[in-house]
């Protein structure tokens, strides 16, 4: 056995090294990152994964980018490809990477299910009253007959209230809800086949894809509005 081979690590060893820094890391996540093509550990004749120190560093970079900068795997892969080619993406080596980095944070599309507000708490956080809430509910921006409300409901109510100050009333905002529902439908078309697969990481892959698509849809919306404003102003 060569010196290099003696320094290779099993997937369990890799997990043990990285877990103190990334407590939520699992063996399934390591396999998922390999399946996505972000890291390529060597394989023994029996098919066991063997990680080098370079692989560990690569994994540490990937996991840190996800945790600290909330980058989607697609963007991280482009960063890694750039680094592999000797490019410094952080200094704007390519216009493609800098544009991609400008996408909305995909993790912003994770629903805040941990927070549940009652009706009084919703109104207090949004700094509005029952009458305005009922109007927003009437036009479908917030679901009716809810016992508890989410952080997203607070954001919807606050935005609707701020727009009302410009004369843009909740009845004018119905199209936003319709557009959002259509975007969610597009995400569903992509992710449903993934979730139906028998892969162990199917749900995780579906979540990653859903957030990336949502970020891209939002980026497209922003670009279209900017284009329209450019013609208007």
C-alpha cells in the first residue's frame, strides 16, 4: 500500500472529521453530495468510498458555502469548477458566476413553520387592524379560517399595508397570488417526479431543486420589472 493510500479515509472517518464543524451532517448528505457531482472520492475494489485530505477540504468548502452564504449546490459547483480551472470567482473572474451569485438566496424560500402566531399576535406584528386583515383574506392573499398564522403571513400583511399607502389596495394584489401559485405549480412539476423516485435522498434533492427554481423565478420577476421600469422612467 502506497503512502497516499494509507492516508485515505472511509466515509465514516470523513463524517467524524467534519461533524464537529457541521453538526447536522450525515452519511446520507455525503452520499448526496457525491451523487450531485460535487466531490468524487476514490473507490476500492469492493466499492467502498475512500476520501483524501483534498476531498475533505472540498467538502468543508461546500458545506461552509451552504451554511454561511446559503448558496445552492448548482452555484457551489460552478465555484468549484472555476477553482479547479485556476480562476478566482471572488474577484469576478467570469461574468457568469457574478450574475449567478446575484440570485435571491434559495434558503429564503424555506417556510417558517416553527413560528405560529394567533390572530392578535399577527395584527400586533404587522401593526394593522382586523378590518385590513379581513380585506387581505377576502382577496386570497392570506388563507381564511386559520387558527394560527406564519411569519410569511406577517410579511404579506405588512407589504399589503405599505402598498395601500400608495393607493394599491389588496384587491389590486390578487394577481400576485395567482402568479405565485403558478410558480409553485411549475416547481411541483419538476419536483414531484423526483420525490416519487426510490432514491434515499429524493426528498433532499427535491427540496434543493424547489428552492433553486423559486430563486430563479424571483430573479426573472425582478429583471422583468426592472426592464419595465427602465422603459417607464
